[in-house]
């Protein structure tokens, strides 16, 4: 990797902190700075980790241009991990935070990259794909899950959802702001020669994630089993058969580091990134796996009505990113959930407080 001065936005968050620590560990000579507003509960737990790893921390908010003033020694890489990641954001009628963070914040980050002449590694989301189109895909229902079938929609089939999946349709404000940010990245490449790679990430999971019902669902399931909290299967008949694939945060880190090593060849590319079909779980399957790992059974209720923005099945087709980089996920669902539980048990008092 040729980048020597790296800024990770959202750097005290789950993905940002893991990436910042890993980059500093793998490239000790590089200067790595994590910028974060610490708004999300639990992000403060990552500050000692960053400090111990030799990662500098800046308390700042990407919504504020003054918090992204170029340093005297300009950054040569911006890793954009900051976001309001909830698919439910804005449904309470308050849309300003998600829009200002995910869209105006992207402009501020791109302006910093433009002034510094820095490369950009932009973490987008599978949520850019329209909800209605995803839920219209043909599926079959088994005893424990819904499974995608081959059909007529481009970019979708048994192997998952690929980059060619149609983008017309509604997708939640979270997805819309991230897709708009992707378009801004493309414009900055064209107008200012900025180099960039975009990754549309599926569900990322692993230690140091503060799982919630609207973001980090697999970690939420482990936390609830560990602390004995009830859960609910929400929507799609309340059976818990909706499916997502999950990717260990260390597998994501391996990919991003590999992309940084060949940025010239990958500049301008957009990739779908996730665990893939082999690393997918339904909620009911996740419950059974958590019971085995944690050794506890908890009550799980059912809510029949489906929420706006919820998706029946999403599984990532990694064909393009694997062909371009040689990368493929190495950790499966059992290892991911076990790693999360090991982390929770080792840091129980702090996690309990952050989990509320």
C-alpha cells in the first residue's frame, strides 16, 4: 500500500474503528487518523482501542465543513465509513439528520479529498437497490427460510444480487442518500480527477458492533441471547424466514486492504460486497445458532405486519469483486456469531451499559 496519511471518517464506529486499527497494524509506517462525532452510543468504547493501536483520534462531525479542514500534511487517502446507517431513518418525520449526514457530509468529505488530492474508498450499501424490486423477486419458502430463485430480473438469481440489478424505484432515505453520494463520487472523479472505489456492503458483523433492530441485526441477536432480552420476528408473516447474508468485519478489512494495494487498477469501480449465499441466515436460523453458541433460549415474539423498507431476501453476489481482486469471504456465520459472543463475554460490563 502506497498511502501514508489516511483519514477514516466514522472512525470510532464499528467498521471504521476495526478498519483503522487493522490498517495501522498492517502498515505501521502509515499515519492513520480516525474522525468521529461519537454520536452513536457505544462508539466511545473504541477510543482506548484506537489509542492503543497508535491511531490518532479527532472529535469531529462530517456535517461541519470546519471539522474537515485540510491538515498541514495533506491526507492521501480518505476512507469514508461515516453514515446514519438505519433503514428506518426519517420515518419518524425527521429527515434532516440522515440527509445532512449521508449526503451533505459526503460533499464535505469529497471537498476535503479534492483539496488534499486524496484517493477515496467509499463504503456504500446494498440498500441502494430498490425495496419493491427486491421484494418482487421470485422466492421459494422452505422450513426455515425464503430462498431466491432464478427469474427475469437482470442482476439477480440464486447466486444473489449483482451490480447490474435495476436501480429505479424507492429504497428508503438511507439508501437514497447513499446512492446520491455514489453519484457525487462519480462527478468528483470526472470534474476533478479524484480517484475512488465504491463498495456496496451488505450486512457486516463482528466484535465491537452495537447491534440494533434497524442496523446490526445479527449482533443484536447475540446480545439479546447473552443478556436474556426478548426479540421479535417482524414482518413477512412473523415467521422469521427473511434472509440476509453476513460478512465478518475482518473479511471486509482484508478486502479493503487488498483494494488499496491495487487502487490504480480498481479506480472507478463499484462492487457488491457481502458474505454471499454460503454465509446467509434467516432470523429463525440465527435464533437456533445463537441458542447453541450462547447456551440460552429466549422468548421470540412475532409481528405479522411488514415495516416500510424491510426486504424479504437479500444475498450478495460477489462474482465481480472476487474476479477483480481474488478476494472471497473466509469466515462463515457460526464463526462470526461465536466471535461476537466471545467479545460480548469479555467486555460484558461496558457492553451491557452501551446496550442499555
